């Protein structure tokens, strides 16, 4: 009888020891830094989809230059439009609608404001224009609240002249190079001197910048990096005869030796 009781006691003791060992192992596993499967999946970027989690979220928040902050040629932000002569702007006052008016930028760059007079606005973007109008009306209105909308403006353009199939004025809708402009104008004609295409760019009312481009060489050897990107108002001229020399800057009367000055 006593032997049976001793055997049972030993069995119970072994069971208790085994249970304690199992609990210790579980505790060690929980504190050992190995996360359960679900936690491991959440901590790993590869366990997520979309733009969340880990380094993926930082890339989504700052996706390089794809947020239109960089080079315009790579999809970057384009400069704000600035007012020019003949542009039409409509202004409205939040609490004083009797001052609402439609303004046209005059050739001298000024507009005539109702009850205020002339202010110069050429070269201003719309935000700067609004601030200029608000400042002009500070003596007439208390804290004038003004909104402005561009109603009409001269669309950006370029001109292609000389030995092309369809010389003329074209709307500059997107980034365009000299070679592309020539193609838009119908391409070269047989008598063209494509090795001396001239890009004329107006600096001001009196001065024109020139750049000589060997379009023939560029296209033959695919040297497209040497192609020039147009700006609004540029003139591309394809001559018929060889141009021995041309200055980097010309007065507009001097430029008329090559093209019609009214094209600028």
C-alpha cells in the first residue's frame, strides 16, 4: 500500500515539474523578441499593399519629383501666368458689389480702376494683381475683399518663317522644340538651308536674341540634346541662303534684315 502511495506521489511531482517547465518555456517565448505571425506580417512592409507602412509610406508622401515641384520638362510645376497687354480680368468685391468691374490691360501695362484711377499691373500674376487692387481701394473700403478671374488672354504662340511648307503663327500648347516647330509648320522645303536655322527670341521691345542651330546635323546624328525648347513669342526662321555671320543680339531693325519685323 505504501509503495503505491509513493508511486502516485512521484507521478504527481513529475507532472507538476513538467507543468512548471512548460510555463517557463511559454514565458521565455513571449519575451524572446520573436513576434507572433500576425505581428510579424504587420511590422513588415512586404505584408502590406498600397502606400501605407514602413518606407513605403515615406515614398508615397514624397514621391520624388512626381508632385510637380521639379523640372517643367519632367512634369514639374510651370510658372504662374503673368498679365500682359490686352488681357481681360474680371474683379469682384465680396461686400461691395458696386465696385465689380471688368478690366483690360492697356498697351502701357496699366488698368483703370473705378473711382481709384490707374494702377500698373503688367507682369503681375493674379495673386499679386489682387493685392495691388486691394491696396488701391484701402482708402475707399474697409478691408476690401477682392476676387479676380482671367477672362481673356493672348494664348502662347510661336512663329515659323522662311523655307517651310506652311509658314505662320502657331499656338504653343506644350513643350515644343525647334525641330518639332519646323514639322508643325509642314516641314522643310527643298531649297531650305537647314544647317543654319535661326531662333529669334525677343528680349524687350528693342532687342532680340539670336541662336543659330544646325538642324540638319541634329536630325542626321540624332543629337536631340542640342535642340532648343521654344518660349512664347519665339520665331524660328529657316533661310534659303547661307548666313555667313549673325550677332548673338540684334536690334529689331537689324533683325528685319532676316525676317519681317512685324513677326516679333
